[in-house]
C-alpha cells in the first residue's frame, strides 16, 4: 500500500460541497443553530425569575424549576448529539455524492447514522479511557522519578505531557478514516479504517493540521466580525449601561434586539456553521474515498458484503 | 456461514425485527419480575428510596445512614437475587434459542427445562470464576498499593497501577474466552464451559470488538429508555415518589403509588427486553458463524 491521497484535493472538497450544495450547507447549520437557540431559550426562559441580587431568596417554585431544567438539559444534550451525528453523516454523504440533487439535503435517519453513533461513541470512550490510563501511568512514573531526582522528574513530566499531546493528535489522524469508511462501506469499518491509514500517518496528520488551521482562521475572523458588530451596534454599551439586573430575565436584551440576534445567528450564522461542519468532515471523507478508489481500496471490493466477510478477514486481506 | 464481528453485533436488532412479538414476550417476563419485586417488596423499596435520598442530601453521610441503606438493600436482595438469576437464565436461554433454533419460536422461545438449568449452571460457574479471579487480583493490587502507602515508595504506586491494568486485561480476556459458553450450551444441549476457550481461539479481537459494539448499542437503547422514562416520570412522578412513603405497609404503598410503579415497570421491562436482545444475541450469532466455518 504505497499509494496515498492528495491533501490538496481533500482540502478543496469542502469548498466544492459548499459551492454545489449551498442550500444543504445552510440547512445543516440552521438545524444545529436552531436547536441550540431553542435549548438556550427553553433553559433561560424557565429560569428567568432566578434572583441575582445579593441575599435574595429564590421563589419556592424555583427548586422544582431547577430540577426540570436539569432533566431538560440532559435530554437536550442527547438530542443535540443525535442531531450532530445526523448532520455529520449528511456532510460526508454530500461529499461522496457531490453534484447529485437530494431532496432531504442528504439528511437521513437510518443504519448509517446508527453505525456512526456507535463509531463516535467507541472512539470517544476508547480515547478517554486511553488518556486516563496514560495520565495515571505518567503521574506514577513522575512520582517515582521525583523520589530519585526532582529535576529529572520535572523534565520527565514535561516530556510526558508533550508526548501525550503528540500521541493524541497522531491517534486522531490515524483514526480519522474509520467514520467515513463506515459510511462508504455500509458496515462498521474499524479494521478497514485503521488499515487504510496504515503507512499514511503523516499525510493524515498533514490533513488534520490543514483542517485545523483553516478552522482557526475562520474562527478568528468570525470572532473579530462579531465583536466589531457588537461594539458598532451599541449592544454591549447598552448592556453595560443598564443597572444591575435583579433577575436572570433582566440580563436579556429587549425582544427586538433578541430577535435580531437570533435572526443573524440563524441565517448567516446557520450557513457559516454548516460550512464549518463541512470543513471539518469533508476532507476526511474525500481522503477515504480517494484511498478506497485506489489499488488498496480494490482489496475491500470483495469485502463490501457484510455477510460474506469478517472484520478479521478484511484485516488479513489488507495485510 | 463465517463469523463477521460487525455483522454479528447487529444480531439483536435482527432478532427483534424477525419476531417483534418475541421482544414483547421477553418484556412481559421482565414485567413479571418487576411486578413481583414491587408487589412483594414495595415497603422495602420505599425504605431504600428514603435512605438513598437521605444520603444524597447529606453532605457528610454518617456510617449509620450508609448501614441503613445497605440493610434495606440486603433485605430485598435475599429473595430478589435468586429470582433474578432464574429469570436471567430463562431469558439468556431464550435469546440464544432465537438465534440458534429460530424455528422453536413458541412462547417467545421461553422454556423452563434442562436447557435453562444448564444455562443457569453455566452462568453461575462463569460468575464464580470471574468473581473469584476479580477478588484475588483486587486483593493483590490493593496489597501492593497498601505497601506503597506504608513505605512511601512511589514505585509501589506505579507497580500497583501496572498490576491493576494487567488484572483488568486478564479479566476481560477471560470473559471473552468464556463468552460463547451459553450459546454452546444451548446448541449442544449439554453443559459446556471450557470448550468456549477452544472455540474462541484466534477470534479474541473480533469477539472483543463485537462485544464493545454490542455494549455501545445497548447503551444507546438505554439512553432512549431514559428519554422515555423522563417523559413518563414527569407524568406519574416516577418511583422516586416511594421515598416519601417510608414506614407504610406494602399494601399502602401500592395503593398510593401503583400508577407510577406500573408505568415505570412497563417502560423498563420493554427497554430491558430490547437491551437483552441487543447485548446477548451477538454471542449466539458469533458461535453460529464459528461453528459453521
């Protein structure tokens, strides 16, 4: 497996998706933004009577409301995670089907999404456990070194922290093809995704770094624009000029201002959010497609039927 | 048919899709367990809920409070554990039967015969073996950690951590090596335990992957259950209403809280049946694939 993928081609893919499917990109972001705004409105709306002044007692019904908000928050978190997976699948699906019209904006609720939820959870929980174990081992190692030589322990601790960060980044790059491979091959592709990344850790790392750099640029530009807009519109001055609020509800700006902010977040904000989500997922879907279309991908051709093969067989084939 | 880890992981969903009524019947079995639990021990449940709530609200729980909760649990476990083990064996056997002998679908694959006795024995044996191993390994790790605390040598902490990780790996390895024992017992109609070692040779990683996927899917079903329960709890108050009924007789508790108990039992019975299928059926599918290689 010596062939690789083009980082340039992979990085150009989000732009292509945004150009060819702007409406879909807007809908993805609109859904995420809409859900987040709805969640915030529900949570803060319920707690609007919460007193903020010193020594003020909350009304008796506030305890029940706090309990309700706690339950609601849990449900909203689950809902947001599910929505994020549905949109993640849609961005990758659009990347793999660029130019083809889709009436549901590539959004589905099926087995692809269920597999992606499982893959996402497995990678997240697995990485979490691995990091906890490594941190514990590192701490014990540094404590042991500390008893022998404090300076060596400090240097060792610093090196271990750097090593852990590097390891996490490399692991993220190495594991980045599992989700797109799962969507393309229509089965759990832990082994195939891992095998596709074998010998291509550096290009994948390069792709990850490029994606993050573009993301950071977009983030800072947006943050700058939002801050300038807040100052220019006088919203910040208006908020700071107000007398200290007595309740949480009084912290909110007036309804017209709120409506304007929500409108801005939903319409231009929705498109930007959708574009960012595309930027973060499309390059890896493109890289995976390139690799599967290449000679090494041909090895999976016979393995695309889930009934006819096993994860172990597929791994053996790749080796 | 060969063994596909990723394919086998979905067997639970396939079982439910093939015979949706089967999942309902398994749910009914769980409902019987829950109704028996509350029907015979609603008063004890009220005591447990009250003790748990006291502990939750206490910033510094006293040993007496902990003891009260422990005693309340023990009082219930004495008769609930054997009942749970029997129903667990019947349901495990039913899940394995639904995959390995799909034609025997009467009564939702539920039986009360020698298969169930053998599955009960195998489950108990696995529980004892894994439990003993966990106990011995934990004791070693705790002893090494204790030596570290006593001597102040940090290297002992490192050793305890490495031993702890090795112990966890060993328990996981043993559990995977024994994971085909129940389906093999149903399939061969005889007590089968250590033959699972041979059957899993060369299949450890696919079986571990399959188990992880099945556990995550079961977790997803559990999250769905939590969402449904949250809605029904809002309507009925949930079984936490029992906390306010400590000291009442079982009949009084049932008379006051039966809607909450019934709704909680129905929702949890159905969710438990789904989780059972999602979590256990993959092992039978794996054995079917490995047997037919």
